[in-house]
C-alpha cells in the first residue's frame, strides 16, 4: 500500500535521460540524500543532474516517518563510551545543525511542507528502561543537547492543566521520558517536490555500472567530474565494500485516521517499543521491525512482527481507530551506527557516497548534502569528519561485523543449494519469504523482490530470474 505521503502528493513526471551527456556532477538516486545534495551543489553554482531508476522519492524517502531529529534512540551514552566524547559531540552538533538548516531552507524558500517544531520524546514502559534513559539524558546533556528528564507523571514539565492533556496523550503507562526540545517533523514529499522543481532530474533511468568518471545507464552514458552515489545502498560492491560494512532492517508503519494531534514525537526504547507522530489528522504508528530477510526467526519464536504486530497494538491502544493505510521501508545499519558520508573509496577520487542512515535519514541526508557539496566546491576537507567512510571501524562495530559475516556466509551457502529463482541477484544468497509484505528478502544485504520476482529494494539491481 502507498504511504500517506505518496497518496497525498503526486510529483510531476520527469523525462528519462535523452542520450549521452557530459556534466560537472551527476547524483545517482533522487531520494532525500540525492535531491538535497544536488540542490546544494546547484546553489553553489555547480552544474548538476540527478538520475533516478524509478520516480523522485520513490525509494525509502517516500516511506519514511519524517521526524527531523538529533534524538536517535538510545545512542549517545553508547557512542561516548565507544568513540569518545569529542567525536560524539561532533555527531550531535552535526544533527542539531541539520535541524536548523531544514528550518532555515523551509523559511527562506517559503516551502509549504507542514514543517512543525516539536519536542521528541524517548520513552520507556519498563523499570529497566529508567536507568538507561537517565544515562542517555546525561550523555546528551554532556554533548550540548538540552535534554530534559520527565518522570512517569510528567510532573517536572507540565502545569496542572497541561499535565492532564499530556498524560492522555499516549494511551499506555510510561515510566520515564527524556525530551529533546526544538526538534521537528514535516511532509517529506512536499519538501522534496519544492526542491526538485529547480533541478534537472531524469527519472526511469537506471545506472547499470560506473567506471572512473563514466556512468552507464540503460538510457545512455554520462561523463562527469564528480559522481555521487545516493542510492540508499551503494550499487557498486568494489571498491568501497559497503556490503561488508552494514546490513538492512525493515520497519512498518500504520496511519490511524481521525486522531488528535500529539504535542510531540515519541520513540519507545523497550523491546516492541513504538514510534509515534501525528501527520494532520493521522497518527503514525511505527515499529514491528526486523533484520531484512529474517522473518523465519520471528515466526519460529511465535513473535508478532510487521503489520500484524502494529495492528495488534492499534487494537489494544486505539480500539476505535480506522487504519487508513499501512506501509514499510528499510534502512542501512552500519556496524558502528555512524553513517558513511564522504569519499566512496580511497581508490576513486571523484566518487562520493551517502549511506548507512540507520533509520535517521532526514538529518543524515542534510549532513551528507553539506559535506559532499562543500567538498566538491572545495570549502572543506571531506575526510576530516566523523562520518568519513574511510574511518577505521570503531570497536563498537566488531560484534555487528561478525554477525554480518555469519549471516552472509550462511546465506551464500544456502544459496548454493537453493533453486535459481530463490537466489538473490546481488551475490547469490538464499532469499526468505516475508509474509507481511508478500516479498522475497535477502538476509545478507537486504535486497527485496516482489512475489513475481520484480526488484523492490537494492543493493541488487536486477529482477529475479
Ligand atoms: C520505517 C522507517 C521510518 C523512518 N523514519 C524516519 C524518521 O522519522 N526520520 C528520519 O530521519 N529517518 C527516518 N527513516 C530513515 C529515512 O527514511 C531514510 O534513511 C532515508 O529516506 C534514505 O534516503 P536516501 O535518499 O538515502 O534513500 P532513498 O530515498 O531510498 O533514495 C535512493 C534512490 O536511489 C534510487 N536508485 C537506487 N539504485 C539506483 C540505480 N542503479 N540507478 C538510479 N537510481 C537508483 C532509488 O530508486 C531511490 O529513489 C525511516 C526509515 C524507515 C525504514
């Protein structure tokens, strides 16, 4: 089913690449990262085109929940322990600055995209979660984020009247919350539609391969000084080796109709925690996620996941609500939780990448757009930042790296014995059936295919045989 964003906004169609071209910059992928990067480059006086295999925002960006926030789950406490306070502060500052930039652009360009400043709340419903939340708040505060502690009955924040209103806001008992003030939410497609107006975008133009400064598409070839891979998952395995550095996770969203507006955005830190935000009269309920291609594990444990999980939660907490629509998306999860933004590889001086947004791709896309456009325009040194893909894997990532190696080896071995039509076109791993989506998914790197074998999500680029 279409997301509410896609149902509400029909973007004007763009032509396919008309033939061979030579340009200064080509951006591959017209999601949030690609469109923002192209927009910044053009603003800085660069010649730029965007090539998109499908439609603008037809990928994960069309299926996001579009919170613009520096609050990325239970994150900062762990990050400080693993990479140090200085690096964690750079991450926090970059994300806070990205929120500010969204606001600045939206005001300056007068973009009507339902942009609203709202607080973001991390919440826990368990006793165990209280201590974790407290540590997260202290960590965030130590990095300059003005995080506020709120106990179970919100006494520390609300006046008497407000307290009644806010207690009613979520229909389940909360033990504690941490609030990040001055965060935001918006309509991602209204925003993208506006920025894309000024850009040259070729839709239905699929990049088949990239060699040095040549981009080969199914509609012609492009010679470019700079090539930016904003394809969500990098489409070229070598060099870069991003398939060894991240996996994908899928999450699901329900839009409940005719609900009261929430005063904030919410994210539960406990197992089965929900993500909530309002969008007009809709309440968006997110969760039920899993590693892409690993539904069988959930089924074996008799655990509800995906839409079934969310429908159950909706029935419990919003029994009278109508489900207006439901959809899902997936994102790349780097081993050390830090996106890869910068040079694609030391062996390709003019290739750039933006990936690994770990389900926080709004601020990450803005950061990517700045870092990459600044570097191309030679105003900053791209490698001197925490997001550099050339960083040495932080200790944080070693456990995840080993899990991924295990998953990949297992998937590849199973793939050797699987029938051809059950083998992923990326590297040959065996595919797993996702009954919630009626799709085939790869647990190694997260490619997805529709039931009839058509490609749904990359990194693979071809339909099933
Ligand atoms: C359920 C869910 C909820 C989320 N909610 C939030 C949120 O509230 N806040 C937040 O910050 N983040 C959120 N995220 C994350 C965020 O949505 C993503 O990180 C972000 O949209 C990724 O943008 P992108 O431009 O990198 O990728 P995409 O939007 O997927 O764009 C990549 C584009 O590249 C194109 N492409 C791929 N291969 C080729 C090729 N060979 N040739 C040409 N084009 C190609 C694709 O068609 C696609 O259009 C969420 C993620 C999920 C899964």
